[in-house]
C-alpha cells in the first residue's frame, strides 16, 4: 500500500484497540471472522454511499452488468427470505 512503517503500526494499534486484531509478541492475528469484517464494510458502504438504502444500492449496483437468470433467481430468493 506504500504506507510508512509508522502509519502501518498506527493502523494495527487502532484495530487492536477496536477488538478486531490482537498483537501478542509482535504476532498480529484476527479476532473476528472474515464474514464479520465483510458485513461491517458492507454496512458502512451502504450507509456512506447510499444513505443506508438497500434499494438505492440494488438499483445502482448492476449498472451495465446484465444479471444471469441464475443470479436473478438467487437475488429473488434472498429478498423473499428477508421479507419473511
């Protein structure tokens, strides 16, 4: 990423303070699962870029990308499950 060493240490320290990472004897490891980090980042993106609106996100997301029938069916199932 081209960061200075001090910047890297600061970011790692802050992530440790937030309970995301742990640093024991200069060995840094994750305290949360990858899926949890993805969920947090997704929610932050939704809040920041789409005013927290999932509808705005879903409308903007495909853009020029055509969904396959299978992808559309998967989205439909996800939406149906979320509305139960």
